[in-house]
C-alpha cells in the first residue's frame, strides 16, 4: 500500500504570547503520528501559522486538539492584529501530500467541522474544496466582516454555518477546508506607508481594484473613478469603451484574457446590473490574493500575498512584477519572506528562473539552485531563512548514510574487514563521479556566443545531475541490499517451515542485491554516453576531465556487472539467471564500444592539440 500523508496548516489568532503558542503546539505534538514541521508567529499580525503532517487520522486528531486548546488560551473579545480573522483558530486547511485525494481532505474537513461544533460549541464554516456551496469557496468571502461582524453574520440565513453552534464570544468561529498547497509570501518595501503596499497589492491580486483614469501614475488611486453608464461601458484595463456591456465583456475576453462577469462577482458586483457600478480593473495574476500592511517589527510596509496555486503563479513571478511596480512609484523592494513552509519544487523553480536570467547553467547541484532563490528573492531580508527547515519535501540523506561521511572516513570504512561497503558501492560512487565530471565540463562551456549550444550544454548538465544523484543513492542502496541478504541468512532453520521461509527470504534478498548493481550499471552506461557528449561539446581545455569522467562511468558499468554476476551463482531460478547474464553481456558490449569511441575521440583531440603546440 502507498503511504498516506496529509498536511494541515492551522492559523491561530495569537502571535505574541510564546507560552500560549507553545501550549497549543504541545497539544498538537502530543498526538501520536503527528509531526509539527513549523511554527511561525507574527507579533504585528498577532497570528501564528502552524504546519503539521502525518497520516490522515492522526492529522485530524491533531487539528481538533489545536482548535480545542486555542479556544482555552485565546479570548477573541480582546484580540487585535493586522491580519483578517474570525476565530481563535481562524482557518484550518487540509492539504493532500501523498496517497490522498482532494476529496479525502474535504471529507476530513467535514468530519472535523462536525466534531468541533458538537464537542467544542464553536460554529464552523467550510471553504475551498470542502465548501457546501460555490459562494463559500473563497476564504475572504467567508471571513468577510471578521470577528466583529460574526454575531450578526450568524443570524443571517444566507450565512448560517455549515456546522451550527451558538455565538461563542471567546472562540469566535473556525473556517475549515481542503485546498492545494498555499504559499504565504510577503514582499517587503523600503517604505513605512501601508498605502504604498496596498497600491501594489491591488495591481497584483486576481480580483484587482476599481478602475480609474486620468492621473494614475505614480499612484493609481490618484486617478478619477470610472463608472458604467448607458451606452458607455469602459474597460478597466485599457482605454477601450464599449457601446454595450456585451461588447466590453467580449473585449476583455479577447484582448485581456479574462471573464469580466466573473471578475465583477469576485468583487461583489452583480454583472446583470452593471449601469451605475464602478468599473473593475483586473489584477495581473490568477490564484493570487494580496493586501498591504505595515509591520512594526520591521518598521516597513509589506505586500502580503497568498498564492493558492504556485504552479500557475510562482512567487518569483509576483516578486519581479512587484519590483517593477515599486520602481515606477519610486519605491524599492528590499526583499521578501515565506511564512510557514514552501514546497521544494516551488523554490527550485524560482532558483532555476534566476539562474537562467543570469545566463548561468541550471545543471548544478540542487542546493546551489535553492540558495540562488534565497539570495535572488531576498528571503533572509527580515528574518533568517533556513532551507532545511523551511522547504517541504527537500531531498535529504540519512545522517548515517555512507555518502554523508567525509571522503577519508568513507575510504577507511571500505578498507575494514567487513564485506560492506564493497565493490557495489564503489561502482556506484565511481559512476556518480563520472556524472559529476560530465556536468562540470558542460557547465564550464556555458556562456558562449551560441545560444542554441548553451541550451544543449545546460540540458546535458541537468541530465548529469539526475544521474549523479541516482548513483549517489545507489552507494548506500548496494550496502543495504547486501546487509538485508545477510539478515535473511541468519533466520532460523530448525523446522521445514523455517528452512523454506529462510530460503525464500535469501532468494528475494539476492535478487534485490542484483537489482541494485544492475541499475548502477545501466545508469553508469547513460553517464558514459553523457561524458562522450560533454567531450564533444565542451571546451578542449577540459576534455581531459571528460575523459576521466568516461573512465569512471565505465568503472561503474563494469563494477555493477561484476556484482550482478557474483550473486547469480546462488540463484535457483535458471530462467532468471539466464536473463540476467544476457542483460549483463549486452550492457558490457555497449559500454566497451562506447568507451573505445569516446577515448579514441579524446586521444585524437589531445594529440592534435599537442601537435599544434609543437608547430
């Protein structure tokens, strides 16, 4: 069965009292199977974002205990902060991570909502994928009026909670739902004026702002408001004015790519009765919500952004637009911050974007790409940004892994009188070093006058990084596979049943011990081919590095094959043995021919270079 993993991100309305925050997070952490990944308090917003992950049932219990404990320690009747809020635990989204669907998370939200209302007496609204009606999908709509307007809202039949309970003055109401990963992202300005941040936020966010004409630069709000009138239906994003509302709707769709009636509904404007209404100007980005605020701790204003689909609208895209908009207004973006966690792929995409903008290769180690994103986006501007703590799903090695050892310690470990790590691990390491050299040769050649050649070199280096990382994993996988076989050999064999179980375990263990070096051989062959490409495409000055890379890759192929063959002698399945022998013969023939081709080319190049120098 596949692993099931759910993320939950409760936002509690307390960001100043560390003892209260700890009381809530301790209650969550006490649930078996729940891991609290991040606790991000904000004094000015008076809000803490908590991130927990685990199996669905464990996370459900953790979320319930969070709401219960927050209701004990937080009194909403005395709460003040810059962030919109409705309750002691304001919002609780469930996010699918692995092995679960969005509907699975929506069902968790519904189950939690029913329990919170029944056992804690707190009204619950459902939003996003768990929303009971389309009008409640948007969190901002559900939270409109905030805590101060909650008592009146509960009396409105249109806003009856999904799970009813009497008005709770202390706890307020909780909004529970299911959504995709939300990146909470703040862009910091060199200004203390909240209006500066708000002006840019309105340009960025999907719902946009009211349209104005006339003097709209440097600050848009200085312009004159525009209204719809009979026979005059202006476009909010350009100078077009339609004679009918329909013509303007069509214009917005064809010229600007957005649905005008949908934009109006997003801003609480009825598109069926446009005359007399303010014209709306659509913002730059879909799946983007933004407001401006002042943060006293930083003594600066920030554009607070929520990206509800980072694959559609990435943080770096919003940041670059914010930088341009700020510059138009005589402002400077000093940096940005990620509140809570950010998915690995999200930050990786940002790092690649900036490397490409610099004209640098993206075929470099993952850590370098992520660090480029941190520097380029100014993520450590107002608070430390630790990649290991802030990035969710970051590829890591076990601290006890062989590949985390210093080179001298690993070499000493190999030299001891133990059978593992042995030749299989060294074959994988050799192949990985071959891939690393191929990457180096390609990256050294990037930056020439030929853009097409640069693109090919970068693609080569990117493939090399993938092969390098795969072979690095195989260093430990080979040793672990051998150890698993040895454990099978130690199983009891006192009865016929035990003997049969031991034999079956040993055969299975041997096949795993064969699969790993076989994959090493295949991956090293791909690395050998890559080293040949690097030799032909790279600079002649680094061709010897490509040559060494090819030899190391060949060692990975040869070493992998030898480790397959030596384990075949104890396999009882004759058909399997014959198949493995055939595969090894084919791999060896390909690798030998490829090595001869690559080294022949390199030797001739070096000879030609030597002869040229002599002349």
